[in-house]
């Protein structure tokens, strides 16, 4: 028997698939499994109605890939428990932490940074493989970037958007992203700063919570102002755990939860984001990024190399990264392309290994799943409507690209769809199918370890929320009803819900 077959046999997923009730839409047809398997998948993924005890294998957030480590700053940096390519994972880890340098350099395998960039390594933004944070007062943005975009101006540009040939249109001078750092001899584009206005919210039991509303400004633009219609969308880096398993979720299962016209009348109208795969050009379901703008983990990595580091890869081969035609000083700088190593600064083995690493980062096991306050909080989570968008569980495809990601029961707590989150969180920036009010549902697995991993807790796309409570209270639009239900809870019930989140 092959090792991969043995792993799939011993994973608790298969045992669990024997029981349960249906959750997928009746017309959802997965092509990777038989009808009998489909019936069992529908059974096991139905939302629970029994909150008296934990569900079978609920602690195993990532199925056989789940790791058991003590909470700490390396909780998200472990390889998945069932990883087969541990050597590649370790090499990918080293490249993820690698500090790139400007060209020319004696370390020719490490040069090519920029010329304009936001960070020198992947790890700089994804702090301990977790989330980034907004800059402190007087500090350069360390793990927050500002995406730049404008609306289409012509029928031809409209058609490019409708055909999913582009996600949006960059600023003509500064490109798709503000780079606040530059190699020696070149000036950075500008500096993103943030200030906050504190606003109080009174909850149903009279508890007062302070929310901070951010205002963003870009100082020192070296090549003049942005275009008048350019929008700025600040975004912190996202946690990198469990990405390979997310990619292994069947597209049919995600689409089964979509209801863009809210035909069932429940007030939730999640819609899928379709984007072009950066390599094949085929139209596929986006599931990575704040607005689901990337199809695969590799797509996400290639775009980060290009825009954040200014490093070219086979998937994004421009050695000048986000430099535009108007930035002639940038285009005059040397690049790090070494012909003996290939046509790009990070040739195929580099991108391959970083992809392996980010596809196989651990998802830690749940804690205290049987604790009465956690179970009570879980019921509050469901009763408040949170589980409608933060879909608890999926069973991954049998034909996943990595056999060890195959047919696993996982608990990411996301539907990976776009939702209108209201005016309070709107950034006014269209990204493909996502409007300026829409965001992809953020997975919640691992959220309870945020403080231990990052040494701080900042949530939402721009890190404005300093706690899960603040993050929930910022929810609007489709999530307004769930937000209001949370705010109306008595303190003990509200605390139970937060305790449940801490267990994830």
C-alpha cells in the first residue's frame, strides 16, 4: 500500500464521513467523487444543531494535516503533520525568510530587490507566518501595503473588466501599489500614514466599546499627485496557514453556498469571484486575497514577489515590478536577472519552493472544544448568524494536486465568497468581481492564536480592529444583522462567543 493511501485511510475524516446530515445544495455535483461519497460529504458538512458536545474530530481543524503545538510565536510556522516533502518545506521556509538585496551585488542569487518595494522578505509582512499590522505613529508601513486603482474610462476598458482580462486599472504614474521603499540611488514613491478617530458604541447591556476609524494619507509623492480618480486601499498581510487545503476545496462546494441575488431571502448574498489564472489564462474561482483576486497559492506568491519585493518570477517576469512607464528613473536601475540562473530574478525553483512552503504551513489543533463555555459560545456564534458566511467545514477534493490534501475534513470557518460589508469597511476599490464594498470572508481557523503568534492583535483588512469584538462591531451590510445580534447579547453570552473564537 502506498504511503499516501495509508494516510488517507487513517485520517479521521473517512470515519466521520459515515454519519451526519446534508449541507450542500441539492444541485451541487462534485466531479471528483462518487455519488455515495457525495452523500457522505453532504452529511458530514451539514451545520450542527447539537451544542451539548463537540462534533467528532472537531479539534482536528485541518484533518490529518493538523499539528499539535503549544501556543507560541511559531504556532503557524510548523509543517503540516502529514507533509511528505519536508526537505522542500525547509528550503521554502529559508526562501520565505530570505532578505533580498539590490543589484548589482556579490550575492548574485539574492539580488534583484525592487527597484521599488515594500519589504525585503516575505516574512517581514507575514509576521511569524501570521498577519501583518498597521504602522505605528511615525513608523514606516512594515506589513501593510496600499493598493492603487481607478475605474475604467472607456468602453474598451469596460470590456477588459467584463471579460476578466484585468482586475482594475492602476494609477498611471504609481502603478497598482504604493512602494514606500527604494534601492540606493532611487527615491521611494511616498509614505503611507494613518490616523485614528475613536468612536464609541454602546452594546445592548450598556457596555461601551471604543472603535477606531482610520484616515489614510500619502505624504511625499515624488512624481506628483495620484490621478484624481485613483483610490487607495490599505491592506495588512494575511495569515498563511492552511492555504494548500483551501486550494483543495472543491469549487462546486464553494459555489453551492453562493446566492448573489439572495433568492432564499436570508439577507446574505455571497457571490463568487472569478478571475483569470495567471498561468493558464482560464477563468477560475478566486479564493485568495482580501478580495479573492487570486486563484492559487502560487498566483498569490508570484504577485507578492512582484509587487511587494520587486522580484521577478516565471509567472510575473517583469524585473522592474510595479514600476510604470512614467518612472524612468526606476526603469534605468539595474536588475538582478542572471542569465546563468534563468530569465528572472527568482527562477522556477524559488517560486516552486515558496509555494510548497506556503501550501503546507500548519493549522494548529483546536483547544478546549468540549469546554462548556466554548460550546455555549459556539451556539451563540450559530444563533447570531455568524456561521452563515463563516462556513465551518468542508471536505476537500479527492483529486487534490497534493494527495495529502485529498479528502480531508477541514474547519476553515469561511465560505470564500464576496460579501457586501457596508459603508464602514468600504474602500471604494473594485477588484475584478468585487465592488468597493465587498470583501472575501476571512477564514477564522487559528484566530485564537493571533496574539501568541504576532505579539499583537489587529483584525480586518486594514488592522483597525484591536480585538475580535471590535472586528465584529465593524461588520455592516449583509453582516449587519449578525453584528446587531452580537451587540444585543448579554455580557456572559458575548464572552462565551469570544471564548469560542479563542478556541479556533
